[in-house]
C-alpha cells in the first residue's frame, strides 16, 4: 500500500487560519515521506483540508472596505521594490526590474543564501546600492515586508506561500504582485480581496500572458469591434512538464509535483483565462458566473515515473489524482462561453490555445491565424501578421523587449512600474486575481461532483456592472 495517500483537499476551506503555516508545512512534509527535502521556499506546502464544505461557493461576504476598482497608485519618482523568491522565476525577473528606469531593488529574500547573494550581486552590477538580503529561514520575508522603504513586493515562490506572503505585504502597507496562482482556496481569495480593500493596497496576479504581443493585438481588435459581438473564447496551459517536475534542481524539491496528489482540477488556469477575460471585459461589464469541469484519468506522471525514476526515489510514495487533461467551460453573465484546458502530464507541443470568436469571425493561436468578415470570405485562414497595425502601444514602443517569454515578462514589469511611477490605475486588480484563480478550487469541486456546475463568486460585489478601463490602455504622457 502506498505510504503517501492522495490528499483530496477541500478547496472551499473556510477555517480561520488559526493553524500556523509552519505547523501545516511540517505536518504535510512528514506525511508525504520526503525527509531530507529542505523546507525553505521549495517545500510542499499548506493548502490544508480541515474544514467541511460549509459555505456556498457563490456567497459574497459583506464588504469590509471600499472598492479597489479604478483606484490609482500614489505617484512617485522611484518605485522601491522588494523581491521574495529568487529561484528560476524570481532570479530572472530581477533582471527586468533592474532594466526599467525609475525602479530600485531595495531588498531580496530567499532562504537559500546563494540565490539571494547572486541576486544582490545583480543589483550592484546594475549600478544600484547593495540591497538588504533576507536569508534567515522561511519566514524572513516578514522582515522584508516590514521595511519602511519598500513600495512594492514581488512574490515568486512556490504556490503554497503565495497567499501568506501577499497577505503579509498588504498588512505592512505594501502593494504586492504575485506569480500565479495567487492563492489556492476560495476563502483565501476572499481574504485577499478584503485585505486589498481594507488596506487600500493593490494585490495583483502578475499574469504575463496578458502582455503577449498576440494577446494585446487581439485585445485591441476585439474592443474596436472587429470580431463583432463576442461569443466565445478559449485559453489553456498545455505544457509538457513531466521532466521538469521530476527534476530536483529545476523545482526546489517536489512541491509542484505534489499538487498532483492533492487536487483533480485545473491547477494553472491563469495563463489561459486572463487574456480571454480581458477580451470580454470580465469584471468590467461582464462577469464569470459559473464553471463546469471534467477531467481525464491521471496516468501520465505515474507512467513517466515508471520509465525514468529509480525504485528508491521518494516519488514512488506519491499517488497522483490530478487529471491529465482538465477541460472547463466558464459561462459569463452575458452568456458567453470560455473554454479552459490544463495538461502538464502528457506529451504534446506547448499551447495556450488563445482563441476568440464573435459574430464577425475568429482568431486562433498556436499557430496564429485569423478569419474576419468582410476581410475574408473564402473559408481559408488568413495571416495574422497582416493586422500588425493593431498592436498595442506597448509593443510599438518596445518592439524588441528584453527578457523571456517573447518579451511579455518585460512588458508586464515595465507597465506595472510605469503605473506606479505615474500614479495610474493598474491594468488589473485584486478582483481579476481572484477571478482568474477561482477555477483552481472550483474545477476540482466540479470534477468531484461529476461535472456539476460550480458558481463563481462575484468578487467585485457588483462593481463588474460598471464599464471601466483595463488592459487596453492609452499611452500615458511621461
């Protein structure tokens, strides 16, 4: 019998958080049988399953502060940044913060001292003063957040830590941006919404795919009416990660793979959901109402382990329950349909699908192709490059951006820092973070319930009915 039984966690957990994060981490670490794997930011984490399903998914608790919709940053000449988590993601994103004028990296944090020191060396090499370095255990980020000379905290740690770190940053008066997903339970999403409203600090899901060149071009075309009335869209994270998830050097410890022992649903919806939600003005005139999910059997990781991992490897104590392919249908208040897919456990080419359809035609990515009336009438896909004039001003201003993922990472950092320097409203907010992440727990519940629809909360508490700007911004006057 497997020593590490799957933890089918309750994503509607509504406990009060009284169990400490440290105790949860250490309890689950022991249960998983991975003695010898350091805790740090590379551990398997919390996401605990203690409470019963005692609150309806669509319930909207009373607002504890004022809305953060349309709230601008305070203008500042220099944005002072603290970076928490300096592994593969954070260790590369620091280069982009250093590449943007008017940004200073004040502090860096990672319990792995070598990573923090390498990051600090990058800061001084860029001509900035040496940053404060926080390496004293897994909770030292709390001391970084307490500093009085930080405006923005960037979190790039394993998912298990995102909620607590975002919460701590806001409670210490900092705006915070978190790699996806921003949290893993509905009660945590509500807590982040409430904290953002109460502290008057923005909490953002830093969804880089919203800043892809194709995504931003489609966004502008959709808002200009080229697709007609919007009907449907699709997005995905279909990315073969089997080798990386079993690579102890790429992910520090087994934390990402272990989520496949805990939940059945879409673990990473943001890359696909965010851009399509922007096309459809979700939370800005429309809203995601419900999600229906189905999942295939979970076979891919076990088969990969059989072929590639020695019998003594700790992964043999794991039982995978995450569906190899999750397919979800999100319905909006206007009756539109968004299809989401997630598959990181089987062999296939990378695709985020990135599709949008309306009464005048359709766009599909991977590869990029388009068919719009009256431009096209021959039932043949057309070349999307012919629509380059519709590129967002960010891509016209930065035609060859630095950094990874085709430049979208730089666009995200540049635009966010620009909004903070100029005192602008951010392109997306805590309501978007919660909405784009809600499919994580809700797809799991839908699959458990045989595909029964799950209601998506109105995190805006009615503000979605008001049209307001989002990603389709106007170029500001510097």
